[in-house]
């Protein structure tokens, strides 16, 4: 198998058991031959025990004991499959319980979101919610699967009507790449194999769409941002003078000889060498993990950011973010939290709640200031020291941040710099 | 013109290196849990890259059931010497001798679950705040729910229903005294990815993974190696077979498969055509539907 150019695509699936989400994932795994015999055997047994005809594909995604007993998904589960073209990671997020919290988590690293619509019901509140989150998290590609086409006689008219409904409400959202596919996860139509019942649909199946999405531009390669994770100082004799700044390039491209600026100090230098693992390289790009050395001896530590002289992020101490609250304890007005942004960690205070968003109607509410689990709001944050920020829309890696409760150590919120 | 995107193995490698460096930056006293199996060997290899040209800044910790393949122990000792790192051994035999745990009784007795106590004792007595493991999400359904940074309370327990969300690349390793973390840098790798990478990087692995002649007994649908710890059941007979192991664990419960794959190339080919999961030959996972989940909640790897 030729693997040199095969890329990794991460996608998230949104929808509930009722939309056939588990069946769809089971179908993708089964038809792409990613199910092993012992898994098939165990699922066949369970299907028979439950009185199903044939294999219940949804059972392939069964997880923890409580989930099986209650027939729900509690937490994000990750699934893997590979085709000759790509490796895929599915972040399988629950539809009902704590949907926002889990979908935001799964969406934060996704290249694509697959949103499921039941053909019998068309666009419902949940569809709007999921699309809103996909747009908020700036997922580059959105694939809308209109499922259960077998239950509406594979009707093109039904399909077109739903596409129309989706276009109507989604015009208010920021989305770059949206595609629609009529499928039947249960029967396998247009999932991996082309449907014989929907001759009117001429575009790709779900799998071929996922295999062919252009994802190499999903990471920003223009604005070079290198958050320093740690400093490598070998103790051995031959490397005594080595001082490597280690980290994962958040965006952009770095070359030996580039003129760089260190933030927040503002000192400048030139890149002397770049190491990727034990290999020396001339250039490196996001999302590579590297270590670089500089021409000058400068005091640099974790939390600093190395950028290009002529392209710098904002250095800000007070700024607005779109915040998604992830914790059972509500946000405290003027509460203090630890803020984590790239490799930098500071203290922050919620200064002002600008508005809350109703994610079913996309309406803004400036009256209600109580932020609870799963709420999304625009807030103003003030930090004790400046952070090196980019707008989230331009750079997911340097525009995303989290808040940690100092009393419980829990991650309580995700923020996207406006 | 060069390309500016990574292939999937390079991306997995970069992600794992990032996590290993994050462990180093966020914790005081982390160790790599080292079993001598391919996954912990891979993690160690990635750690070498993450901190190059400096030494790996972690000790290796081996939880020793006492039922080892001699090959694994030799391999471990050679690697520790080569890397110049410290080795910490937590001994299940000692836990038994000290009365911390009691040996299981009955026909299918193993020391698998006993490792939990030894592991947690070793973490506590060595004041370890993060134990890096080679667990992968594709291995098992409870593991599919694991975070990169997985919190353990002061009893070493995992609470899968109340995990910290992990967004973007931001990892939260904050903890109180007595609590610790498990870190899983190769969470997103599959068995196939591991083998493809081992082949690409030419990483040395114990010879047990390659097909070889061995005395074995057929039990629970797989070939269990003959060792000083194996008690023959009625009707069982010792046979000589060409086998290899897909996973390595306690010698008494690790089953081999019949195979002719005696090179890395052949293993990659064989694994890509494999129709059974790798843990299908591990009797520790066969005990019940939730065998792994139950053990993990108590503090298992």
C-alpha cells in the first residue's frame, strides 16, 4: 500500500440515535471492511439476542456499560478506519445529552462535520443547533447527509425540499464548503456504495466525498506561529551549547535563516537550525513538532511565541471571545479562572457578558447574564498579562483557548477569539 | 516545489511528540509505563525523538507480573542501558508476598488484575504524578473513551462519565496532591499504524513478534506458550508450532497465532489482511463484556 501521501482526516458526526447516526458509522466501518470477525460475531450474537433481523450495525459503536444499558452515548468516542486513500478519525459525539459540550469538543480538531437529517422530518431544531456549532468552531467542511431516504421512497422531491430548508437557515451562518448527500445508512445507499435507487443523484457517496475533500489548506500556512512548549538543554558534552526551543508549529512555515521575533519580549533573531526528531531540516510547517535553535542567546521559555518579524499576532490583555460553557457549575460573574492559550497560561477574569446566543434561533439575548452548561455567549475577558492572539476565524490554533476553574482544576469553558 | 502537508504517519508522530513534551512541561515526576510490548516500545521511541538531542527525561516503569517471557526482560534491560534512563520495577510477586493482594484461585487464575494494586502502589511510593501509557483507542471500547490526559483520583480510579473535555491541542494536567494522570500519546494510532511506523522507522522489537517455532498448548482458541507457569489441563497436549504474538503480556495468558510472518514486511502484510482484533487472543479481555472497563475504572493501564 502506498502510504507516503495519504493524509489524515478527522471528522465529527452530529445527530442522535433516532437519525441513524450509529447505524451510519456502523455502515461506514462495515462497508469499508474495517470490522473484524470477532467484533462481527459479538454484534451478531447481541443482535439475535435483541431479536433483530440480521446484524444491527448500530451496535458496532456501543461503548461503556451505562451506554449499552441506556442505549445512549455519554461521551465522545473515537473510531478509526482506513481506506487506500486516507486514514480517518471519527469523533462520535452524542446527540442528546450534553450535546453542545461534546460536539464542541469533537468539532475543535475536525476537518469536516457530518450532519444527519432524518428525511421524514427535514430540518429540525437540532439540525440548526449542530450547524451553528460547526460554524462557530469553524469546521472547514460540512457534509449534510439526508438519511432514511428508503422511508420516503428515495424521492428527489423530498431531498430537494430539505436542501432548500437547509440553505435558507444556513445563509445566516459562516460556512465555506457545504455538500448534501441523500443516503440510507440502514441499506447502505450512497454511504460507501453508490445507490441503485437514486439515479437522480449524480455526486459522490459519503465515503468518496470524505476521501476527496481538499484538506491540506485547512491549517493556516500563511501566518507563522510557533508557541514554545519547552526548552531542550542536553547535558552531554558534545551538545553542551545546544539550546533548542521545542514545540508544535501552530500555523505557517519556518525556514532556516528566517528573521524572527520573540513574543511578548519583542527580541529579534534568526533561525539557526531546525530539527524534526533526530533529523535536521531546512524548513518546517504546521502541524509539525520541531525544535529550533536561534543565532542569538535570548531568554526564551514556555509560553513565549516565536513569529516572523513582518507578521505578528495581536498582543492583548482585554478581548472578546465566543464562549461555550462546559461545566455543571455556572460561570461566575467577575469570576477568576486560569486561562490556557497555546502553551501560555495566565489568569483571567470574566469582565462582561455581552450577550448570550439562543442556538436554536441564533438570536442574541443581552438581558440574561447567567451562563450555564452548554450555553454559548460572547464575553469580554481581561488577563493579568497580554496573550498573543489571532482571530479564531483566521487561525484555530492561536484563536482557541480554555478556562480552568482554580478551585476544582476542571476545564470549564472553551473560548474562540472574536 | 515541496509539499506542505503531512502524511498520516507523520501527523500521528507529531501529535505524539507534542503530548510527550506537554507531559514533561506540566508534570513534576512522569514515567513511561513499559511492558516490553510494541506499544510501549513505540512510545519510548517517540520520546527519544521528542527530546533529541537530550536524553529521555522520564524513567521507564515496568509492572512485573513475574510471569514474563525471558525475551521481553532481556529486551527491556538492553533498551534501558542504551537510553541511559532509570528503570523502576513494580513487582506483583512482592505485592503477593507482602499480603497486599492474594493470588487468584481456580482454573483460569491470572495475575492480570493484581497488577492494578502493584501499579498504584508503585505510583504512590515513587511519587509519580503522570504515568505515560501505550494505550490506543482502537484497542477496546472502554479505551475508545480515553483522553490524551486522563485524570485519576487519589484512589487511582478513572471516572469515564466525568472527564475533562479536550479542545484543540490544549491539555489540562492540573491536579491535587495524591491524584495523578495517565497520558496516552498514541491514542489515535491503530494496530496497522503502529506496524507501518515500526517498519518505516526500523524500530527494534522483541523477537516474539516475529514468527518462530515454539512449544504451545491450544487453549481458549489460541496458542498459549509452554512455560514454567503453565499447568496442563486434562486433554491438552504440547505441540510444536510456528507462531508469533500480536500482543505481549503475561506469558500465562498471551496467546499466539500461527504465522509465517518472520520479517516486519510480512507482519505489515499479515496485519492488513487480519480479520480478528489483536486483543481477541488475550484471555484477560474475554472474561466479560466489560472486563476492560471494570479494570480501567479501578486504575488499570
